[in-house]
C-alpha cells in the first residue's frame, strides 16, 4: 500500500507499481504521475465512439463547467501543453506588431524556446522583479512605447499565477494590474500552469481572483496537478480574443480525440479534486519550510537561507553549492541560480509527510557531512 494512504488530502489507493519511494523527487511537480481519478476518467472516456475535434460530450460538459467557474461568456479550448496554451492565448490577443509586458522571470520569456516570438512574432518585454510579480507602475512605464512606430507596441500584459518564484498575486493586486492595463488599452493574460495551487492558497474560486479582477484570458494548467497532458485556454472575454479556435489549429494544438483531454480536466473539477490536490501540495511545502526554519533556528542548517515566501508548493533556498550537491546524492532537485547557490524545492499532489521528513533528514545529513 502506498504511503499516500497516510495523507488526509489524497485518496488512499494502491499505486506501488507507479512509484519507487527511494527515488521521489523535489525537483518539480511535473515529476509526479497521473492521479488515479484522472486515470479512471481516461478509462471511462475510452468507451465507444465520440465525434472528434471537440464535438464530443466531454468537451461540451467541460464548456459548461468552465462557464460555471469563470463566467457565462467564457470559452474553453483544450490543448496539449502549457507552451501551446500561452502561444494560443497571446496570439489571440495581439496583432503582428504587438508586444506583451511580463516579468523577466516569466516562463514565456525564459523557458519556452522563444515560442511566442518564433510562432507568432510576439515581442516579450521583460520587467525585472524581485519576487516574480509585475506592478502597475511597470505597466505604466511600458506604456510609454504606445504610438511610437519604432517600438513594438505593448498591447497585452501577462502575469503568472502562481509565479515562477512561488509567490502569489492577491485578487486586489490582479484587479489593480488589470485596471492599469485596460486603461492603456492592453489585454490581460494569466499563465495559470499552477492556477489550482493559487486557488487553494487564496481560498478563493477562480472567478473571484480572475474574472472579477478583470482578467481577459487564462492558460489553465492541469499537467502539474495530476493530469497526463491536459491544458486549456480559457477566454473569459471573447471580445478580446477573436479567432482563438483558429489559432489553436494553426499552432498545432487541436486534438482530434479531444475527449481525452477534456475528460482529464473534468476530473480535476469533479468533487474539487484539483483543489484538493493543490492544497495537499501547498501544505507539504509549508511543512518543508517549517522544518527548515527549525534547522536554521537550532543551528543545524547554518548557512541555509530561504529566499522567497512559500505561498504555494515551492520553497526557494540558498546554500553552499557543495552541500547542495551532497544532498542531491540522496534526493533529486534543481539549481535555480547556481552562481549564488539558490535552489528550488517543489512538492506535488503525491508528496507525503514521510517524503518531506526524509528530505529534511537528507538536508541535515548534507550539512553535517560536508
């Protein structure tokens, strides 16, 4: 029986064949497998014939669910991956001369192989931040380029919720950003690869911190929260993003057997599975941080500092590189900025308290033996 049975927030299932507990990672929530309920939903969707390209009963049901979550006008476009979702969303918002203002740390700027630029000719205007969060004053500064034909025109703003640094925007902060962007005629996009983690941390429904806060379009992530390969573009304001469906096809993101993507997303909405998965991951990251703070206080982890707030399922820390490498002999994780010894530790829907405690033991061992 898997140690998942010990968690209050994850269903008790036998999944020993899916996991080797000796190789559990704190590198990324992408390392986690598919939630059993999502697997069951895929199996259920596999029966019989369904019309292709989104004309199936699962995608129709997903549209109804999404409208209940995001608003009566919302449209949903299921697709394969997060990069595709961001490219489709931004391409739908921007003309060929358009640019998007985003934090320099944004995934669209650092980690998507220049896909927005290569596929759609979109200029990303990166703004430096200490915590991954854009501010209204940065939007105002970017707006100085408007009307200058020598410059790419900033006609959209993109923020990430949860940010790449694990921090959160409040609903009020998003509303302020949206008001500023709309004042200059800019549309607002949210990269929500970990949107469920944000909802769980804020304890607010999507509508409250997105739709009601003025967001126009969202990349809704599922893969990091228990699905196999299920993402979506949610167009909250269809007037802002005409042609999103055509763009999904022209950017190679239209699935013929879309029912399997939609079935996975429906599983996350069913009985708040996505929210429960995310809340569990967030809670385990909080546990990890609390244990590290104990070690900092008692001196056993002298030289370890925590560099960002832990507001979701991510802990950022700085420690000597040789100690980090020593710890990695037991538990895998990524460097964030090796030049300064900064690392990123992430929990997932299937992380257990035992996993966290073993990882803390490994960190203590690394400090004690290096």
